[in-house]
């Protein structure tokens, strides 16, 4: 087998490489393939001996995956001994090296990897920091993780183009403060290395480049910051210290209803609606935060008695999502959303022993939601009408029974409940959320009634006069709504 060596060119000049690596690179009997010529040591090596570069692959192929695959194929197809050299270290952020190792393993070809100094070592030296002090993460500017984690010191590399830099700064700026100290390091380890510090919002576009990296030590923000803030409140705030799971229940309910109200103000069909109301979305964002606070608060209380913490909650949720979606995370095939729901229900039944099909519907739910869920549960065993027409007939039947019992308050209350239950069944068959539908009707009533009041005091008017004001308000508001569409 011919010699196959993978090594790095270090972060700077050729003379900084170890003697054995440099001797191998300068050996005329070994062919040298460089990932790119755009590096100080690569340019210096090309000046003293023949080399093959892979810059042509970057120019001719559309994606980085295609480039790395082509580089690996070029290296593996070379006759004779060959050394493949990359900027920095072959063990840090070098996907082409990963591909070469895979091909070499498949071909049973021996490969030797010679580590060299990486840009990370030079950055830590320039910034005078110990990465083990409180942890750090290294992120690819072209492929930022989603979701981002902001709780440790961070280095972002591959900030090679102004567009990439702009995307990185925009992503960071959504959560991190605009005045956060941001270090820009260019050419770490080379003689012309530069290090400048800017506020996050003022990092100039012209610093982007092949050898540019960002470094920042973020304050506690985002999800992790919220958890830390809650723990501190629990320790230092008199009100928070007094709370229990029981005392917080009313706040969870209140915040949930406020979130529901904010969602109802979104454009119908959002996010798939034609027009998106970002002002309404801002309210949803705020209310989601209030609900998340309750989740974090309860998890924090549980952690104090070593029952579980917020990470346990998230992991249990992740496991449940994976387990109940075998058509996504496994090999189960489904044809439509209805089949997904049926599979979900079957899996839930295997997870918990239930005495009744109707188990799992909390009695404390709002009545419309509870009715809908009970009907949906009954449908799972076939106890349901096949279409909406017989349900409408049931509504008419219940309305007739209500008329018959108007004089009997107890019977009327019971028949009214049956009528509402039947109407909820209609909504379910039509795929309409009865709670939201009723809420929107209440909103329309409130808007029209307030429009009537703007015409003057209503007290003292006859019912006929108020009916006319109602019709005027209705038509006026409908014209306004049509004009917005």
C-alpha cells in the first residue's frame, strides 16, 4: 500500500511546523495535495515545490458536501505516496478529513494522521483565556446549531463572507445584548494576526474572511439564563420563596388563558395565512414566556427535593415525542394525519393502563374542550356519527327538547347542556375548534357593542333603537374588515 498521510499546515507560517511534518511536506518523492492555497504556509510551500490544490473544486461544485467528497476522491485516487494538508489542524473542523478516513477504512488502506497546532490554541493564547475555566463551544458560522446555546464562551469560525458574518450577527443579536464585547481575531497564529474588539451590533462587515473567527463570553441569557434567574429568585425573593406547587396553580391557569387570548388575535390560519400580524405575534411571544416561567418554576421546586429538574422534563418530553412518532423516528408508514392520531392513541394506551377509553381527559378542562376530547375518545372505538348531517339533526332534536322544558329550570339546564354538547360535536366534525369559534364570536359581539356605545349612552333607548345601532355597527365593522383584506 502507498503511503497516505493527512496533516495540517498549522495556523500560520511554514516555519512553525514540526520538523518531521515539514520534512514530509518538502519530500519530492511524496505528492502533496492542499485543500486550499489560501493560507500562509500553503503559499510558502507552493513556492518551493510542486503541489496540487483543491480550490478548483470549490469553484466548480455547488455545495460543501460535494466539495469534500470530491477532495476525498482525489486524494484516494492518487498513485504513489501522498500527503494531504489542510489549514490548521486536521482534527479540528475538517470534514474533508472525515471523508478521507471513511474511504480509507472502506478500502482497507492504512492512513496516518499527523496533528498540528490549530487556530483554537492560538486564539486562546491571544485572548489569554483558559478554555477549561468554565467551558466553551466552537461553532461553524456557516452551520449554526438550532437551537443555539448561549451559556458558555463561544468561538465562531468559518466567518468567511460578509453574508455569513451578517447571518451570525443577526442570530446572536436576537438574544444577546447589542453592546456585548465581541472579539474579532484574524489570522490567529500568523505574523500578521489581528485582534479587535467591538460591540456585537457594531462588528464591521469588512472583517469577514477565510481566517476570521469571533469570540464572546455571553451573559446568562435565553433558556439557560431564565432557569438561572428563577433559581436566584427562589433564593433571594421573599415572594418566590413562599410559593408551592399548589399556590402557583392559579397563575398557570391565568397565564395559559392569556396565551390563548393572544393566539386568538393572530391572523386566522397563522403561520400559513397570507398576511402575518407581527404585532400580534409579539404578544404571543410575551405570553409564551409567562407560561414558560410557570413550567420553569414548577421544575425548580421539584429539583429542590431531588424529584426532577427542567432537563429531566425536556428529556422525558423528547422521549415521548420520539416514541409516539414512529412514522418519523422509526419505520412505520402513515397515509394521513388521522392515521397519525390513531397511532398516537394506541401508543398512549400501551404506556398507561386505563380502565376506560375516556380516561385521560381532565375534569378541570373548560367544558367545550372537555366535551370535544370526550367525543374524540369515543370515536376511537367507533362510537361516532359518520358525517355531520346526523349531528345537525341531533342539534335540532336537543333544541326541540329544550323548548319543551323551558318552564322547568332544572330540566332546561340539562337540555341546554345536551344542546351545547351536540353543537360541540358539530364543530368537531367540521374540524373547528369550538372554544376558539365561541371566543371569536364573543370578540365580534364586544367590538359591535362597543361601537354602539360610541354613538352615545344606550340606557333609555328602546330595543328597536338599539337593534338599529347594532345593525349599523355590524355593517360598519364588516366594511372595515373587508377593507383590510
